[in-house]
């Protein structure tokens, strides 16, 4: 590209052009593939709740009317299901939006925010767009390391982001450890608990963070409808102390959650059967995939989410890149995760029975090729 002087066209604020743009999961296979199984974005193989589909259809006739800017009925439905106070919930256009709003609200240039080695990529993007510096902390065996995170906190730290479970590893840390992290933080540091996969976790020592938010002034929990069947509707939410709700409400877009999202979201969260079916499908097939992939000699990171990180052999012939090409050619679209610090792994969303069996069968022949 030709060099243009600063005065000849608008120039982004300092630091913006240093940000590496987010790369979403692929959705297309090469031409000629009969059936495509998209296993790259952790969507729900059971699709949206049928009740959410119906609600979205019904509201179509009212799309001329602005939504309720406070998404009150959606907040009330969430509050009812999770036993929360609706006044301490903010809904957003996906939880990505709320993560960005938190960064914009609490980070200034020169501040630091702590993230883990294989953290969800959007944290870094939002930290940098607020002009602050991401401080990346080593993990231990692909798990967040609380001692290392605490050691990284300085007088400049304003936010600590923790995805629990994390994407793309699928690992979680027990709630005792989250408490220990919180207890070690100065009270002016905001702890953001990103519980995007909370619905899927079936572990007695796991908690998404509701109780901690209720008892501290510096903890928020973010959630999403995306992984449970409404990725396209873009619905996220945050549960936070009143003073944080008050600050975020000053800068969020006045109609950030659209009418279709509000109605589909209300129907979806009340459809507990659909959530249960989705979670139980995931349990069955996550276990099956872990076992079958391990039998093939592939290492998988132990996951509690709706996806699994598959590591490939050092042998160039059987690398993640080669496996990705092989699978794509057969219609199975997985996620490359080099950008997350895993150059030789692929992340696979737990799919339909057909997709799961298909991937294992394809990898079986790939590893013999
Ligand atoms: C998918 C995901 C999100 C955000 O999803 P939205 O679709 O924006 O709600 C947030 N955090 C993690 C760790 C995720 O994997």
C-alpha cells in the first residue's frame, strides 16, 4: 500500500492499527462437497428452541417499532430463570458487546488488563481498542493459573478477564480457585467472569459466579444465548453490581438489543426442555468424542464445554493444517486455532451424531493415509 501522509486522510487513533482483527470460524467447504457440517463456532447442533423460532416469526409484523431500550421483559425472564434481580442485569448485542463496553468504561490508555495465555481473542481486541495494554499470563496444562494471574497484577491493572470455562481449551477452574483469585485482587480491580459455556458444565465444583457478583463490588459475570441455540440473534447479558450497571448504561447504545432478539430470547430461556436436551446431547457426544479421538492416538484437552480441542502429531504429514484440509474436503469445518497459541490443534464443536461419527471416521482414514 502506498504511504499516505497523516494529513491526506482520516487516521485511526494511536494503537488501532496494531490490533489484529478477529477471525471468525469458517462456514464454507470447498465446491463440490455434498453436505457441510459447520463445527467451527460452537453453535448448538440442535438448533434454536422451536419456541424461539415461533416468537421471532410472530414479532416480524412489529419490526417498525423501536425495541424497549432496557430490554425489561428479557431481563425479567433471565432473572426469573436464574433467581437474580432484574435491575442488576444488562442485555447486549451478544456478550461480545458487553465485554467491549466494560473495557471502554474501566480502561484508560496506560492501564493494564490481565488475560490468560490461551484466552478468548476478543478480550485483547477490546483492551487494545481502549488504549490499554493486555498482560498475558502463562497457563498450567492449558488451565488458568491463579497464582500466575495474581502475580501479574500491578498498580496499573484495572481488569482481570477470566473465561470459565475457557475457549478454545474447554478447561475450567473450580469455584474455590475463582474465589482465591478474587480474594487476592485489590478491590479497585474489576474481575470479569465470562461464563459463555456455563449451561454446558456438569461439575459439582463449578459455579458461573452469581454468588460472587452478589457479594462483591468488583465482580461481573457475562453470559450468552449464542452457544445454546441463538448465535445469530446476538443476545448476551451481564449480571453486575448496581454501580457498574449504572456506568455501563451511560455508554451503551440506547437500543442495543433488537426486537427479534428480545422476543426470541424470552421464549428460548423459558424453554428449559430445549436447554436440557442440548446439554444432554452434548454430554453424550463430548464423552464419546473424547474417547474415540483418544483411541486414535490424538491428545484432546479435557473439555467441559460444547467443543473439544484436538492436538495433532508432530509428524508434518499428520499436522492440524493437513487434517483441516482433509476434513474440509469432506464437508467437516473445524476451527484453526494458531491465533490462540495452538499451531498444531483444531477445535471441534460437538455436532450432530452424523457429524461426530463422520469426523471420527474421516480422522481414522486420515491417520492411516
Ligand atoms: C462465544 C463466546 C463469547 C461471546 O459470544 P457472543 O456470541 O458475543 O455472545 C464470549 N466468550 C467466550 C469465551 C466465547 O466463547
